């Protein structure tokens, strides 16, 4: 159980950090660097899971070009997918 608690602690700390830096452009810079690094390493897509209620994150990933895919079997989360073209 310790790894789960540690992971939850990290998530809370990241949420706090993101709130403190909201609107500064740091997230966009970090995502651009992550996308570039993934392309350089030959990855074809990036994908993740976002809470369906997290409108701010959904707006952010849409702006980056991610497709937002809803699953009728899981209304609590959505899958976000971005093809990494060169």
C-alpha cells in the first residue's frame, strides 16, 4: 500500500504546483518539450487519461491538438490521443 499512498501524495503536490503556476505558460513549455522528446525517440502517438470533469485540462490538450475520445462504458474519464507526426 505504500506505493499507492506515495503516488497519491505526488499527485496532490503536482496539483498544487500546477495551481501555483496556472496561466504562466509552464505547462505548454513542458508539454512541447515532452512531445519533441517523444518524436525524437520514435514514438508515434501520445495518449493519456483525463477526468471527464477536468475542463481546464481538456481545453489544454485540445489546444495542443489531442483528440478527446469518450467511452460510453466509462463516463468518469476520457482518453486523449495525439499522433506525433514529424
